[in-house]
C-alpha cells in the first residue's frame, strides 16, 4: 500500500484519511517547513487521538482545509510558536474548532511543552533525539508513541534548559537515546544519566537506516503485523505518520529512494509484517523499492 499526495501537505492529508476515516475530535497542526514540532507531537496524538496536518507559516493549503472540514474536529491544536505557525493562520483555524497552541521559545522548549501536555509530570520512559537532524526522530516517533513515552530534543553537545527541566520533573526510569555519537555526543549521553533512575539505553546504528532498523527491533522483538516505510533523505513524508504508526504499534523504517539498505532488509525479514505501507510518492520511495519489498516479503 502507498499513502501519498502531490506534496508534503497532500501526503499528510492521505495519512489522515487512512488513519481517521470517520473524522476526529482533535486535529494537530504543525509547520510543514521544518520537522521538530510534528515529530514531538506523535505521542500526544496517540494519547489524545487525532491526525497531524501541515500548514505553511502564513497560509493553510487548500487540501489541508478540505481535510479539516472532513474531520470536523472540536479542537484544533497548533504546535509551535508564531515563527512556525503564524497568528493569522491560528486565527483562520478558529473557523474549524476551538484553537489552542502548545509552544515554547524554540524547538527544544516546544518539545518539552508537548511532553508536559501529553504526560503531565511523570513518564516511565523518555526518548531523546538530536533536534537538528530529522532521521533519528522520524524513526523514534512511532516507537515513543506506541510506548506512551514523550520525545525530547537535545543539541549534539548539550542538553537545553527546557529539556533538563522536564526531565527533572518527570524522573523517568529509562531514557532511550536515539542515534550515535554524530547525533548525540557521548558527553550528553552520560549527562542524561543523572535524570534516569534506572538506565540510559542507546539505540544507534552505523547510519540512519540501521538506526531505524534497530529501533524497530527494540520495539518489536516478536515481529510486527504492520510496518511503514519512508525515505531517509527528506522528512516531510514520514512527519505526520508517527502518530498513526504508533497507534497501530507499527515501526517506521527508512530506505533510500532507489534501494533497500541491507540492515533494513534483514530487520524486515525478522519483523515479518503482513502489511507494508510506503509513505510518499515515487520521488521519495521509487517503485523499484516497493517491488523489492514485495519480493523480500513474498507479497
């Protein structure tokens, strides 16, 4: 199966239509021009179910408006500050439901704020990814969402104050750091130890593809009925699928546009899914790859 639209906004609509065929009482709105806000929202969008739709900073694509009307929500939750989604866009959204905004001063503070709204002041497990690069967080989003765990963001070499504050309040037993030393430095990993009462686990492959495979293995040791596949070279297609995948307890694995990385093939054989959903059009994940998936899984 393939969920896709003519662009990132259309793909988000396709994910929403597939995930919420009969509407939703809550709709989440994030910018389509950057990745952190929508990704951090995945656990929240599983806790209080609703699709994540994308807008531009200063305008709402017409296909997004049509989808919001179809969903007929009571509330519209805007993710991120006015630099991400302008006040005029938030204003326009009041036509479709009661609007609230979850925002911090930057991506780190917004992720922390989303975590507080979703989980209050306690979470057994917290996922941590670097806030400056998307692949680790894309693959972590459904795993965290399926695990009822927030996603918090760090910088390569430091833990932002907003992230520290929420970790201090939540006192998680376990912190799962996603991505290797090029994403999250070893000094940050060891500094995170002070916030976990039990353990800090690192899930890191030699590249983004292997990291996504290792996350799938971590979350689904006994296999998975459903798996989502997205390109590892651009964020928009997988951006809004985290919540839907999390709700289905399905991982998102990353592939190249024209080939299936060996680490991902091996993990797919272990997962042995009945359903595979490709996110995005053929410019993101080619028909060659979807054919390889069918050959591999004997579909």
